[in-house]
């Protein structure tokens, strides 16, 4: 293969590789969402999370809903389990 053709093929393969790559949850979740998720993993209820982070309980609920959507999960246990696997949070 000619060097010019080989370079084009490599460039295209690299481009396709970047397109196929799914972002990890840590790239998708905001720092605050990770904080909320960490507190959820510790068993904190929304009211406790709100107090710990000095935010309203409704803001916590919004963060929890965003976490569920971004991680494509339906409940807190599933969210925590999903975040533990790649090491986003620790117990």
C-alpha cells in the first residue's frame, strides 16, 4: 500500500474509533451528580444529601433524575451499582 493511502486509511480508522466510543459515566455525570451518587451509595436519603451539600431537596431530586437518565437506570440501587463498576464512586 502506498504511504499516502495507508495514512488515509489510518486516519479514517482513528475517526471511526472515536465515533464508536461511548463516553464513560464519569465523563457524562457532572461533579455534583457524582457527589450526590456517592452519598446515595452511602445510604443517604434525599433530605440528608441536601443537608450535606447545602442544596434544596428538590435540587437533589433533580440531580437524582438526571443521574437515572444519564446512566439509563430506573432506581437508586441500579445507579450505584452502575457507578461502582467503572470506579466512579467507592463504598
